[in-house]
């Protein structure tokens, strides 16, 4: 995310300008390409206007819709924000927590958890923490430290696996080449008690893991190595990892991702943030087949993407796609540093 990631972005720009970029490629190891995608074969994604939310979020990183209230929470390089609707009807950012560099988010019951560094824009932070706050329908979030990650340089992706009561955390570790994904146990009887950090995937499998999600008992993660991949790893019944397989790759830099559901389609698509190209790629989440790419020219480093939940009472239109746009890492004055949203229809 920081340091080398910025250098990689500059290098990527040089390669792109030299005309050496190739079009996206994907593998079809899960099943033959098109088997799940039959209902998408003739479908076309139509992208509406990308609308910015008023107010800046420095190094906008991650987001979550807190259930059941649909509060939209965003993490950034100087705190935690909530998106609210002003009296004039416009959407704007409202700071909830000041201070600290916040990253990944997860919710378990009535608690929201976040990754936090006291010193951001660096892989030399003294502390890399998991913090937690009791969530309600309104009011501030008061985060407390619940676990200090050991041997971490850059905590990034973050997801909870309810079947095993474990959090999975990605250590991107660009500069130290010690990337990994670890598991941390949560006491199901005490939301503030975490323990027993173990390495789930080491550097030989997860070189520089970034985004991390769990779908259908498989852990997906983006890995920003020389070629950027989106990997799928089955979670075995005993909690151990199965064999990692590449779902999709590009010569680029990937960040976070999430599923998106469309009315009339049984299979969801996966929305993937291509940080370097400034795009959101829509994929078949099993085969990696591309279904659409955003045409917007105003993304400068999308870092996370989510669909507004169905039946939502959130401030956004139901079904809209919400994006945090980081821009250049640790540049508070440049483009990015914001939240925006757009609608997608199919024809």
C-alpha cells in the first residue's frame, strides 16, 4: 500500500506508456469458461454517471455497511468516517474517529473491527493493531485495542470466517518480502478477546497479499507480485488451506474486491479494484471471465468497492456501487482521497 507500492505505480505507468501492456488474461481451472457464465454470455453492463461524495477522505482505504442499520463507514489515513446525507440532500463525509491510520474492516454481530497503525504511510509502524467498537444505529464509534499483530509490516486485507471464529489478515509487506496471511481466533463468548495468531498462507503462496474476502467457504485474495493475481483458496473442513488457484491476472496492481448481485441473474459477479489502471473490473468469480470494465476517467486509485445492500436504508441509492478512491498513496492534496458511487444496469 505504501512505499514500494507507490514505486510500482510509477513503474507501471512507464510500462503502460511504452505500449507493453497486454489485455487481461484469466484461467478457467474451477470449471470450463462459460458454464456459470451462460446467463451472462449475451449480457451487457451499462455504467451510469460516477457521482462524488462531498468532502475528502485522506487515503480512503476501505468501507463497510454496518448491519442492520446500513451505516456506511469508511477508513482513511487520518481516521474513520461515515457518509451522511445533508439537509440539502447531498451526500457528505462526517468524521467519526480522528487519529490513526485505519485499513481493513469487518463486522461480527454488533461489533465492528478494523486494522489500525499508529503511524501510516510506512512499513515501519511500531504497532499493527486490530481494534474493535460496539456498533449502534447512530453516534460515534469508540475503538479499543483488542489484539496486536506480531511480525507484521503492512496489515491490509481483513475478513471474518464465522464457521471457525477466525479473522484472516493479509500482510502486504512490499519492502520486506515477508507477505503472508494469518488467522487470529475470536472468542465467540467475548467480542473483545482475540488470541492465537497463526500463519495460514506463507510468503511462498501469498507474496504480497492485498484485498481479502471469503465467499462460499473459499478465501479469495489479490496478490501484487510481478504479475498481479486474484487467487481462490478453499478453506478445508479442518480449517487448513486447500490449493491456491489463480482466478484472474493482469499486469497491474489489484486492491480490494466484492461480489455484486443483479436482479434476474442467479450468479453474482465479482467487482475488482484495479488500482493502477483506475478501473473496476467485473468478473465471473469462478472462471475469471471479464464481464465489463468501468469507463470512468476520474478514478485515480480505487481501493475498495461495495454494492449498497438490498432493502437498504442507507444514504445511497439501493444497489448502487460505492468506491473508495485512494489516489497516490499518502498524497493528501492530489486526486483521489474521496468516495464516489455509480449505478450499473444490464441489457
